[in-house]
C-alpha cells in the first residue's frame, strides 16, 4: 500500500482511534480467512411482478435473503407473510398506494414463498404548503421556507422526498435564527380518485435567538482561549446551526476527542441571547497502533506508533513512530498542531533518523521537516513545507559497478502538494476519484552538488456496478519527472524507482528500469516514471472478495519518459473485510521478467493496493 503523508495518516488515525489496539498482520488475516466458511443466501420470497428495472431491484433488496431453503410449508408461509409486509412498505414509500400483493407457497418437496404483485398506478405530488403553528416567522424566513419545499407538482409521491422536504423547510427556518423551531405532525391527503398526494407541513418557528458567550464544560485539558480562537461563533449574531456544525467539525478533525457536544444553554428570562455550552471528552492520553506487512521481495515490515494527545491543551498530538523492516528502519517523533494560526490549517514538525537498505542503495541519516496543510474543502488540501537531511549513501560506481562508493551529502528541499479525495472510503474505495501532485525543488551539497526539481502526480478512479454494486473497476496512473538532476551525480536515494507492491506488482522491488552490470544486477533508478494499474474487484459476500489486476510501468534515465520498454504484471488477489479495511493478499506474475528475477511475487497488507 502506498505510504501515507502526514495529513492522510492523521485522517486514518481519526477514523480508527476508537479501536484501542489495531493489528494489521498477516497472521491475523490468515486466521480470519480460513475460519469462516462460504455461505450462499437465497431470496426470502420469489417475486412475480408486472414491472422490471430499478423498482424490482428495490423490492428484492427490501424482501431480503435467507441463509437456507424453507424446511416446511409452515416456514415458507411465515416467510411469505414477512416478505409481503416488507414489499408493502417499500411500494408505499415509492408512491404506490394502490398496489395489490398476494402471498403464496409453491408445491413440492422444497416449498418456496411467492409474492404476486400488481404495483398499480403511481401517485403524484399535487399541492404542497406550510402552515405555521403560533406566531409566524418574519417574511424573509417564510419565503426561504417556501422555497425550500422543493416538491414539484406531478413528481412521484415518494415518502422519502416528502421527509426530505420537511427537513429542508426546518433547516431554512433554523438558519434564519429561529433556534427553537420544530416540526409538528404533517397532514397528508391521499386522493385515490386522481392518484395524488398533497402534504401540508406544520412548523412552530418560535422566536429569533442570538448567540451569547462560549462556555467550555467537562474535564477537557483544552484551553478556553484556544477554543474561542477556532470558533466561528460570534456573540450577538443570529443563531445559525451551520456555525455550530463548523465548530463541531473543527474539533473532531483534530482527532483529540472521543466526544464533542455543542448545545445552546437554557433560556435566560427576558433575554433572547443564549450561551453555547461546549462539552469535550478527551481521548485517552496515550494511544498505540501496530502494523505488519509482508511481500516476497520486500520481506516483513513492522510499524509501531505511540501517540500522546493534548500535551499543550491545543488538541495537539505527539506521535512517536518506529519502523523496522528489511528495507526501511526509522525512528521519528512528529508533533501536529491543528488550526495553526487559522482554522483548518495544521502544522506538522518532525525529527527522525533512518536507514534504507534497498536493492539499489544503502542510505542512513537524520531528517527534519516542517509542513503546513490547509484544508480547502471537505475533500481537498494543499501542503507547503521544507525538509532538510544529512545522509550517507552507498551505491555502485558507474566506472566500476563491482565496487561501491560512499557519498556524504546534505539536502534541503521545499514542498508544494495538492490532494483531492472524492472517494467514499479511504482504505476501500468503491466509487469516486482522487488525485495528488507534489513538487519538490531541492538543493544538494557535499560529495554531491546540484539543484533539481522533482514532480510526481497520481490519479485514481473507482466505479461500482452490477447488482447491489458488488463489482468495482479501479484504475490508477502515476507519472514522475526530475528536472535538472543528472545520473550519476544525483544520489541514488533521491532517484525514482518502480516495481513492487503499490507500484507494479509481479516485479521485484525497484527492479524495473536500467541496472548496473554487476553480480547483484543492482537497479540504477531513473529521472522519469510512468505507471498504470487496473483492477476488477468482486464482492463474494460473507466478507470475502476477489481481485484480478494488471499493472504496468516504465522507468527512464532522462527527465522525459521513455515509452519503449513497459513492464507488465498480472495477478489475482483475495480480500477479507476486517471491518475498518480489507485484508489484502495478492499474487503477481511478471510478463517477460528479466533473467535472474523471481517468476512471481506475493504480497500481504491492509487496505486496497490503491
């Protein structure tokens, strides 16, 4: 799985923080995979109906499945009766108020429940109006409420559309400052003569409420001044639920709280101004996470994270991270300060030491970085930062590949990055798309001396289809280029590489592209990169899924991509839903793999490959 940047890791940490200890291990995964048995369900009742398409699919979903055939006529009749109830509710919700349903049971040794359905005519919306209980609100609010109804005449009279209209009306009234507005039971007239439905919404608006002071309650270690700084609520302004929702989101986004409750204080007699009570429940002071992954070529990798929350009373997080694997070893401390200098802006500062022992090079050093990430919307972010490190690298010599050379160098690079994530699930996306782009101008001094700009962009697309959306097509593309860098002047650790899990499966780690003419066939790395991947994912039910994939990639020693030699890998995978993410087991096979390399690669991890 691709490495997460600090913002993505923070989002992932927030989503999983209620799990006190998270193990993403191959041992646990194999236990989960082989412990259950596949089970095949069948419909609770066979539906015979005078329509097809979306309505039939909804009826089948409403009627539901059972794990095994009925064992008697009595059991089949019970299933038919229950299925009739579910189908009736669904049809009325869709606007069919004169449908006719007859339940029956088939003959034979294996009786089946049967529903014979005549859907009848669909009812349409006629007239929609609002009645005000008590004193009506001001005219602008009444106009906003009427505009929010949104029910078009002659549109199908679906129950959910009526409920949605009522919610929009109440929202329009609340947003105008009427904090005590409530809905009362609706009046619904169903006319069977002309097949229409006329809803009358009854709203009690109350009086306009203004915001008062912000009160921090509970035993939270958060400082009241920090809370006021990030709050969009201004004393004396009209009540607006969006302001309360924004404050709640800002607090939850920090990941430092188990619960956030924001409510208006009780009314003060003779005053329409009400204070806002904010009750916070801090997370446990410490939080531990561990992760194990494995692949044939990269071996095992262990990662442990110890997080400390609210150290400064600003919903800040200190994360101590340890990585120990055959390729990467790292120890790092990172401090994150949310809403830094402005709401929705996070500062991350880190210091770490690392050893990278790859096929292409061995590098060790220390690194420090500072990044600021700005949340532009619920799904888009930009990041700027600076990164500096001191490192020693050992790599083959171009003059004599059999001999290694060591270089000491220092580097400093700026960072500009943009992330857009429109997917429905971070670790198991089924619909939507995401894209990210990074640009890193870099200055290197020491045994290597040069300046260059690295640019890497990636995009992924996901589309579900078929019955109950059990099928997913996933596609990704990645491109990279280093402008101004030269080989061999550019240290090996700064070059681009391709091959391995999260890249081109089936090929060994870093194996795509040119190689030195030495005994180990050491990868050179490159200055340009193109990768593409396509997956078909199928949900088998009972938490299992299968995947078929094709990955491809090429690596060039020039800044412009070389399309002459694309490497292609194909394979199959098994997925098991762990609840928070799928366990991933993939086997990839290279097509026309180089001599001396493995004919297959095996990968185990948590989350989809992309």
